[in-house]
C-alpha cells in the first residue's frame, strides 16, 4: 500500500463475527476515531470515540467489546469503500442535507479518510455519496480535486 504505513489496530470476535478496530484518526487533543471493520459484508461497520492516550493494540477482550458497544453503525451519509490496494476508506457526506437538491451544490461534498493506512484525507467538493458508486468514489480518491491536509 502507498502511504505512511498501517494505522494501529486490533482484531477480536463479537457475537461470532470477526472485527478489526483501527485507530483511524487523532485530533490534536488526543481524542480519536475508532473504526470497527467487520469481515462479514452483511454486518454494518461501526465507529466509536477513542479517549486520548488509549492504545487500541493494548485493549483486552472486555475493553474491546465495551468500546464496540459504545460505537454506532455508519449512518446513511457514510459508507466504507476498499480501494484496489486493500486500504479501507470511510466516506462521509459533508454540508447541509438540503443542498443535495442543487440549491446549494457548492456547499456539499464528501470527505474520505483512509482508516487502515496513513494517507491524506480527500475532500470531494460538490459530490454526494448517493450520486456515486463505490467504483466512482474509489476512482476519485487519486484525483487532484482538492486533497486537503491530512489530520491523522
């Protein structure tokens, strides 16, 4: 994979399903985004807040499950895509929902963050998740249209 290497992660099983938790991003305060990726494509991935100082690789089974339980499934304005190199990305719609109808198309977009590998965050201005297939979204990850500075 291209990029700055794998993000910290830990695997575990919850209710018979295999999950991988990635430390997907950290704010300057240390607060983080935990991304739970499920191997079962019929089970929705989850995201959870990671407290500052928490190392996901150090979680025991009980703490792993407790963090998973605090997490929430992706919303209708989010989705996971996996690129050709196997990197997992979280795409999130940005801007006001009413703008999708065209009345304020310049205020919407899609922010795409690689959760499995350190890569720059990609901002797709004027795009909507509902208007793109996974293949179209993946193709635009390498496009020069507004790559924002990364906020690991």
